[in-house]
């Protein structure tokens, strides 16, 4: 029955939330706690899922050489993929000129403080308990990989620990299924709050910015990803079935982390090894292709809005800085913070970058939803492509 599908109920939640937010804005805004509860419900699953999945993948998924190959291929694909999407975003911004006609004054009073330590220092946790309590994905991944390596090296003495992690992983999958029953309510609350606060459309001055971002994301989702799947001989139909629920959750909640538990479950059911699916998902902070497109378009938007002339060499420097910042700043409004950090370090006047942040933050929720949905599609595509590279023959209907 169609009404037994989670996807149908999630779509219904999207529609109901949008209607409530449009007709009764104050009611819609008041429903934000529903979204917050659902997001927290999903996020509480992330740390034990990462830990158990990566330990099982590394300690029970084959030789260490294979695990190293998966890591290098996954990270290499993510680096190239996001770099290309960032460059595409800058190209679109330069072509469509979303910031033309907007003038940011020198008297901006907004202030933005971006605190971002070097990326290599972010890898190592003070304590694994602290990392799990804060859901610091990178640090949890580092500890889990080291722990899985130790279990592997322990041989037979590590078998009881490995068996515990296998059982924990299965329990977490069951808990994910239970948590998904709350998805329609959480999605409805998220949509109602966004529409209630920001309306169904943005101001005329932002139409080109929104159009450029949506066009870029559309090219990525409708052309680039299907092309990559076709080259890797991954069945499109099976991929669509696997990604529809994670995409809807990421899109409506603007939190790709909330979609990871169901994404991991769907990828493994699609036939991908847990080793690859786990690593691709839980290093997803380095593979945010949708955010890369937005950062590129928004970077061009602010350069145009501030009438900043940039030479070809300067544009390349900004590209590199945007790329590094995009890998170093995470969390709520992480893409905006990365953008401000990159332009500020490239020499743009601080008052201009602050004014740019204030200009973008009001409409960011409308841009955040599609780019977050695109992020999870890119991450799941990476898992499928790397699986083919690793010689997996059976994926979905193939």
C-alpha cells in the first residue's frame, strides 16, 4: 500500500508544513520545536552508528590494505568532486551576476566572529566522550578508525569486541527504523517554521542569487550525478529508491547529519559493503558538493555587491581560500561562515564581509534546503562510485 511508505508520509509532511506556514505564519514558526526534536532524535544515533559501523568495517571487513584503498579513493573522489562544483559555482556567479545592482555600504554594523583552528588540529579529540557528546564527526571518525585498527591487530582477543560492535550496529539500524516514524512530524515542523518566517518567495533583489544557486544544484543533481552513476554502471532506479528518504530529510531539516542513519541503512540494503558506505557517509564533511556550489555563487555575489575587482590570479587565490575554508568550518550556517572567513582572509574589508553575511543570512534557509539535499546525494553517489572501483559487482538491480 502506498500509504505504508515513509516517503509518502514525509512528502505529506512537507506539503502540510508549507501550507501551515503560508496561511498561519505565527503557528508555523511555533512548530519549530517539532523539527528540533526530530533532528536531535536522529543526531543522537550518529555517534554510535559511526563508531560501530567503522569498527566493524575496519576490523571485520577484510584486509587492512583494502580499507586503506577505500579511504584514499573516497577522499580523492570527494576532493576532486567538490573542487569542480566550487569552480562551477564561481562560474555561474560570474555569468549570471547575482550581485549586480546591489551596493553594500561602508557603515555596516553587523559583526561576524569566525573561530576556526587549522583543519589538522580538528582531527584529534581531547576525549572520545567529549567528541561524541558534541557530535564532532571528524573526531569520532578518527577515534573509530584507530579503535577498529587496534581490534584488527588484536586478532582473536579482539573478536568479542568486534562481535559487540556488530550487535550494536544491528541495534542501531533497528533504532533508526523506529526514529523514522517521527520523520513526517519533524519535517512538517521544519517546513512550517521556514515558510512562516520567510514566506514562499524572496525579495526581487535576490532572485538572481536564488536562480543561480538552484540552477547549479539542478545541473549537479540532474546531469552530473546521473552521469557519474552511468559511468560507474550503477542502476539509476535503485539509487533513486535508496536516496529518496535521506534526501527529503536532509532537504527539509537542512541537516545532512540527520539523514546519515537512514542513508547508511539504505546503501547497505542496496548492496554496498558497509566498509565503503560507512566511510563515504561519515567523512561526508569533506564531500559537501551542494554547499560548494552555493559558496561559489555566493562568493561571486558578494564580490559583485561590494564592487570588488579581482584579477585572474586573485580569483584563483579566492578559489583556493574558499575551498580550504569550506573544509574547515562546519555546523549551523557553516557555508556562510566559510564564505565570510575566506573573503575576509582574501583581503576584503571586514565591514563588507560582515554586511555580506547580514545580507545573506536572512534568505539562507531557502538556499540551505536544496544544497543540503544535494550534499547527501553527492555523498551517496561517492559511496556507489567507490564501490564499483572496489570491484563490487552487485549494486541494486545490476
